[in-house]
C-alpha cells in the first residue's frame, strides 16, 4: 500500500495526529505530498494487477499497464480494502 498525501497541509496533519506512525508501523509506504503515484512515480501496475485509489481520474494505462484494473473509491473503502486484501462492503 502506498499513501501519497495530496498537500503539505495534509501530510502535516497526518503527522500531528499520529497517523504516519500508525501507517508506517503497518508497513505502508508514505510518500511526500505529490501526485507521483498517478503517473507511476512510485511504481507501475503490471498486466492485470488491481488498484483501488482515491485518485480523481481513471483511464487505461494511467498507472502502468493498460490491462491493469483501476477502481476509484472513498478513503474508507480504500482503507477497508487494504486491511482485508479485497473489496469489502463497509456499510
């Protein structure tokens, strides 16, 4: 799992709330505030890999292979999927 804060303010708030320690303690990679993951800056998806993202755009090849599956979801759904290792019904 890769977490990329959308702004320096978000990164600072997450640090202040202790969220960065929780995430890194769970093995999550936390990047600097950027849009790096959007363009494969932190790695690209291989053929047929599945990604769930809180990003705002979804089109073939955006994060790597054009055959990768990219799903857009809310932060809650993404967090639940990361913990469960699959999509789950959070309602």
